[in-house]
C-alpha cells in the first residue's frame, strides 16, 4: 500500500550497509519507523531526510507494520543555521514526542511543527517557547500541571511554595509534607504561562524548565537528555 504523509524526522539510525532507519512523527499515523535505502552516498537524492528535524512530505510503501520511504519532498529543514541552545531546545521536543507520542494525533503533530517553526523563524525567546511547548504537550498527554489555589486549604499560595510531583499540584509550604520546596519565582512563572502571559524572566524560565525536567523524570520515568544538557551546558545547572 502506498501512502503519502507529512512527517518530522525524530531520529535516523544506520541499518545494514547502505540503508538507514528513520523514526518519523507523521501526521497520519503518529510515530512510525521507515527504512530508507541508499542514502549514505554523498550525492543521494534523499539524503536530507536523514537529518533530525527535517520536515517533509513522505511517500511510503507499507507492508504490514513495515514502512519504506519511496520518495520525499522537503518542506523545511528546522535544524539548519540554528544556534546550539536552540538545537538542544528542538531535540528536547523530539525526545518527548518520541517517548510519549504513540498513535495518530493531529493536534500533537501540529504542536511539534509549530514549535519547530517558531524556534527557527519566530521572535519569542527560545526558553519561553520550550516551556510553553512542554506544558501544552504534557497537558494533551494527560500529564498537565494545573493552576489552582492550594488543594489543602483552598487559599491562594502567598508565601513559600511546594510542588508535589504525584498530584502535579502546588501547595502552601505548611499544607504539604511530601512535596519539594521550589522558588517562588518558578511558581509565579508557571502562573504566568497558565494565564498566557509570556512576559517572563530568564531566571523564571530556567526555574520552570528545571521543574519540568524533574517532573518528567519522577512522573513519567524517563529522562530527557537534551533538556538536561541544555540546563547543564548553557546555565551550569546539574
Ligand atoms: Zn494551603
């Protein structure tokens, strides 16, 4: 069966002597693996497809669960000319999609493509874009963190703040025993994102990314290596 779909290349791995296996996030089928033949030669026509972040229209032939790329037309190469921090931000998105994005979901597909577009062409700070993407993606996967008053006393959180990974909620310091204390600025930054106010500081953005990094590790049991690298290399955080 022949099928045509837009897709973003998440990963490319060597396969046999001259072939590669692409992990694609496709509009029509979600995450799929597809073999692509003869792309290792320098002048191979479809070589561009083996770049992570490549966004293209793919022609695939499908036999059972096995896909083979028969042709592709490049729509955009999001990777090109990006600085190293933006590349880590982009890889963070590819990693979370690769771990969570299972079957077909057009909303998630467009979330990813729009994020990569904004990262390359937009004016908004890349850390702000990344936090916004992660918060929305987690929400659409059923792991959203919600803005609300303290679940115990029902009051607005005024002073010191704790975040509880299990319930994905914020509490007053004295209302929760098991949570981890976080900076108030991180909490206020989260609140701004919840209200679609993206006027946030770099410190607030980094605090929130660190919180999301911990949250994903604790709650979803996988580690986003590119996010850890971004925090470590760019901001000296472990
Ligand atoms: Zn409380």
